[in-house]
C-alpha cells in the first residue's frame, strides 16, 4: 500500500508538471539580470524581455541582482522551480565562474538554452595615446612591461583572458589592473590612470564615436562590420580570436516543451525589426547556436577557462 501511494504521488506530480508545461506560460516570467542597470547585459535583457512579453502575452519582468560575477542570480535560479518562469542572464564571464573548482555551480546545473548576442574584446587607448595600433603596444610591453599598464573589467575574466592569449602569442609580460565595470575602465584610461584597456567596444561606444578613444585592435575572426576600420588581432600578426556571448539560462530540469515555447518566441524576437534595430544600434551580432550547441559551447569554454585560471594561479591544479 505504501509503494502504491508513492507511485500515485509521483504520477500526480508528473501530471501537474505536464499540465503546467502544456499551458506555459500562464503567469509572469522574470529575467534575473546579473549586471547593473544600464550595462550591455541589462540592455539586452530589457530589450528581449519587452519583445518576449509581446510574443508570449504575459508580463516579463527584469530584476537586477548583481553580485559574485553572476553567483547571486544563479543562486536564485538554482532555488526556483524548474518551470521556465525564472530566466537568468549569462555571458562568457559565467564560464569563468563555472571554471573555478571552488564554485558552487557546475555547467550541468543549468541549461544555457539561448545565446542572443556576441561581441569581441578590443584593446582601447585614449585619443592622445602614443600607441597607434596593437603592434605599437606590444612592442612597448616587450621593451619594458613595467612602464605600460593595462586594465579592464574583472580579475580573471574574459578581457584578461584575451590579454593572456595575446601574451602567449606575442611573448610579453603584463600586469592586469581590474575594475568593477567596463565603464570604470574607460574612465581610467581617459583619466590617464592606465595606458590601455581591454573592453567590449560597446562599453565605450560614445567615447569612440566622439573621437575620445581609439581601438587598437579587435578580437573578432574577421573585421567587425560595426568597426570596419579597426584591424583584427589576427591581421596584426597575433592569432587571437575570442568573442564574449550574452544569453539566457534556466535551471536544469525545465521541461523540454517549455524550452521549445521559449525558443520559438525568441526566434520571433530575433527576427523582429525592433530587435534587429536594437542590435545594430548597440553594435552586436547574433550568436546563432541551437540550445544544444550553446550548452556544448559553454562546457568547452569552461575547460579552456579552467586552464587559464590555473596558469595565472587563481586556482590550483
């Protein structure tokens, strides 16, 4: 009799999930944004949320929960039901969090079901900098690295990883100066506190357009259509190709048909004129991965980032 009751209870629970999934969505969806208001990640979440609400006919609310390079937002997702009503922003920086053996989370805890934007790193300087291209900067670093300071968002994050790759290819030493945001790094280079910064171009779009800052190189595979005059790292003799993605994750266990509904709606979002206008205005490119490809991409990133963290001494072998 006890076994019978357990089986019936399990059947009722599964039936409830199936019924909930079949009617999805029937209540507001929240997108937890792991970056501050006004950031590129926040802008993506709000633009996607607005259009997703129109497609799904339910409110989509963006909540900014900043802290721990995404740990705060991911904790909320981990403790929420796996029902598709809690989405969390994720980026290439999330891979660094997951690469740390001390992290509470693993890639298998979540489904990185959607990539929405991709953007390269760039090396940027103030307009009055003596460095006109990446080769100039590398030459100065090789001559005397103590006289050249390079900074950017976060310690042991995406932009430092790109610098690390550049160091491997060009053979120089460098000290990384971390900042709490890309905007702070931009202010630091404009104020002369550092000589160059590794940033996403969108982080300094206004300053670049005004001629206050100059991009020395960009880490895209080919010249970025948004910055056609900026040579790639590879063009300048440094085989470094890296892009940071931004997208959405959900808790593992979210029903397949719920994910199918979300992905179908996001397909329409990405195809809309409003989204494409938003992407163009913010100089972003689409990721173009299926959910399965996105998950595999994150898992591969985690492996490469763990090697980097080990090399710089952040984690032990």
